[in-house]
């Protein structure tokens, strides 16, 4: 400054007081105050003379107020800006500075700058959400935020709810799928075309219009678990909240069409990674190569099993008796079709997968499933709901990961009754034996074994608290019956 003050006549005729005002106000760049920068300073003052003089001699009529802005590094420490009357020097208004705050991926909020540190501290858990939780958080904020403004307290509470362990998450299975495992009164084992052709016309007419009927759905324990796993994944990979959506329980890979001889039914399709499939089936993130081979073999076998499927389509015409007529279509189809998709591979990588039998999956692999229609038929209104961790609960109660199929059938029976809100039920013992497919042992005279297996079922489902009581009674004709009370509060 001393050199500048001494040479003030050489810097555009600015007075000592004017130079001091400009320096104090920060209107002269500091680097130009060096003696060696005198020529650059003269040029700067000359070029900006009019604006600089206006700062030295402000026109209060033209600019009656000013805003005092703190340095950039102090903005968040002093975010409220003061509007000052230039004539009196009094603060006439306080302006609250705003800031953009990234709550989580996909959510950016406009907040008060002075609250930024509080927001960062109180909502830190939002940056720790997984993809599914993040999706739920965004949907919840959008829904509630459309009804009223959300405070920081509101959003913190929403994050806490999303972060809570989802102990009672459930998924649906089509009731047709469950019914075809449990209801064995009309058929014993897998029916053939010749079996169904021998039925009377009355039985054929009983088939509900446009609903595929799968006859004789007979599965072992591993196959049953595969269907539970695929149903759970289908729930997770589909729109499962908005029942009005055409994509409700229809998967994540576009809808498919089951087409046989020009008869078509829309069905769900799903793409999942190998890890998603394996971890969901085994209920854990770690598994060995032998477990992978076992599951892939079971998937392959089940995808090739054929089940007799029937559709009845109205013709729109009437017969001579004035009755509506139908076209009845029957064919054998698997429960699902499966394929492996490896995406965006080089030609070398493609050849390596195709020529090496030891490569089960390959790079960037997905399993593609196209389901039979009964996986989603009427699932909006006709379904059975299961807890996501039902297998893990049963495994804990039995003390083993693999248990008899009769336990799975008892599970389906109890959950179906609960879904119908039939909490206090009486069934003939013979009916329960047939439902659990233990009738073969009973006919062979192995009654002690049958009773032990039924008691095992009772113990398991009382342990997980689905059954409240299970008592043996007698019917009017003296037959043995079971009186079962189901826990309607079970979740």
C-alpha cells in the first residue's frame, strides 16, 4: 500500500482514501497490490474506473440497500445474509441461504444452509440403505410428500422405518398351485390324456372358463422348495404393491405367452442372477459347488416334468338345448421353462462357455424363467400368503435343512386354511393322511410310521406358533378326527 499511496498520481488519480476504501472492500485483487504489478494495477483501475468510483461514492438513491456476503469458506458457518440500509447502516432484513442436499441416491432436497450439518448427521443412515430399501424410501417420500411438506423429523422417521428388519414380509402363491398339491380326491397321481377322456362330460363342464387346471401336481421336497423359491423371487422381481398394475406379479423380463396350437395364455417371465437363485433357495449367501450342481440338476428335472393342463374357452354359441358351448383344450406342459443368458460376451468367451462342460454359468449370466399360467392366475384375489422366511422357520423347528414333503404339504394346508380365515377346523384323520400323501403307508399297514409323521407335523407348527391346539376327537360315525385351532395372529 505504501508504494501505491506514494504513486497515487500514477494510478488513475484515485485518492489515498479511495484506494484504501477499495482495498478494504476487497475490490482490488490482492495480487495487484505488489509493487511489481503497478502497470497491471493502473490498467485495472483505468478499465474499471466507473464501477470502482461508484463503490467509493455510492448512489444511495439508486442502491438504497446492500447484502453483506461472507467469504466462501464461511458461508455454512454464517448462512443468514443481512440486508443493510446503506443510509443508516441498520439491518432491515435477514435472508436465509438455501442448500442442495443429497439425501440418498435419487433424492435431492432443498434445505436451509444453516441446517446442513444437522441434516448430514441425522440422516446418515439413508446413505447406508441397500437398493430395495432405497427404492422403498423414495416411494414413501414421494407418496407422503405429495400430501404435505416433510420436515427433517418426518424424513428421519421414514428412514428409521425403512431400516427396521422386515420380519413379517410375505409373498403370494397362486391358490391353484396350492390346490393342485393338496386336493387329491378326484385323482391319484399324474393323469394322462386317456384318464381324462374317460371322465364324464359333467366333470369336463365343471372346469372354470379360461382357467388352466393342472392335474396331479406331485412334487418331492426339493422340487417343492424350488417352487417356493421361484414364487418368492417372482414376488421380489415384480410389481407387488399396486394390484391395478398390468405387471402385478408378472416378473421383470416382459410378459410371456404360452402358445400351443394357436391357444394362448399370458404368463410371467423373470430374470435372476445365479447368486440370487442359490442364496434364496439355501437361505444364505454362501454355498458350495456341490449344492449348486444339486439345485441345477433339480431345476433341470422339474422343468422337463409334464403336467396335464386344461383350458375351457366359450364359443359364444348355444347348443340345441339353449346351453352355452365351450371348446375344451388340453395339453401337457411343464411348470416352467428355464434358460441361461450370458450378456455382452466376446466371441472367445462364447466359445469357451459352449465347449467347456465344467462351466456351469459363465460370465454375466442370468437365469430366465417363463412360468406356467397358474403361477399368476387370479393371484390378486385367489392366493395363499407365506412369510418370506417360512422355510428357515420350519428348518429351525425340525433341526434340519431337508425334511419330509409331508411337512411342506401340512404347511400349505394350514396356510390355505388361515388364508380363508378358517381358524377352528375339524378334519377326518383319513383326509389329513391323504392330504399329506401318507395313505400309501397307511394301506401298507405302517400305521405307527404315519402317526409319527403326523405328530412331527404337529410339533413343528406348534413350535413356530402357527397351530395353537391339535386334539383328536371322534366324528358322528365314530371316525377319528382332528380338531385344529390356527393362530390367526401368526405373522
